[in-house]
C-alpha cells in the first residue's frame, strides 16, 4: 500500500483517472451485490440503538438489568419481558418498570449525555 503513491506518479493523469474511476465502479458493484444478495441490514422492526446496563449490589445481592431504546422498536416490551423471564429470578422478585433517562436516575449516567 505505501508504494501506491510513488507508483501513481509514474502513470499519466488520464490513465490514473481511468483507474480510479474503475475502482469506484468496482466498489459500487460490490456494495450493490452484497445488498441484493443478503438484503438490507435493517428491517423496520430492527431497533437501531439499544442501551443495556447491568448493575449488581453486593450488599443486598440484587441484580438490575436496565434496557432502553433510543429509536422506535415495535415489540420492544416483549423483548424486555423475555429478558426478564430468561435471566430473572424465580417467583415474584422479577418485575419490569419504566424509568426515564434524566438527572434523577443515576443508573443511566453511563449513557446519558452530560
């Protein structure tokens, strides 16, 4: 790669522009091929920004998992309930609650903008 700059000075300007144009076309074709072959990476139901924090209180032996979304995510409540069922404690100890990300909830300080 470091030799590309000195070697590019040996090629005349018209040919170098043609080579760069062909490289751009190859990049566009590669992106188009993989987009068509595997589909668009985000579907309408895909949450784009999800925040997860894990907190463990050693004195009370309690564990808190906080899950938040920054974008619209249909079915997000089902995902949270599924996490609570999968990783939660047995019995009545597992519950979900909505808490806003603001100055009064310190558990969100790691993701909140200052």
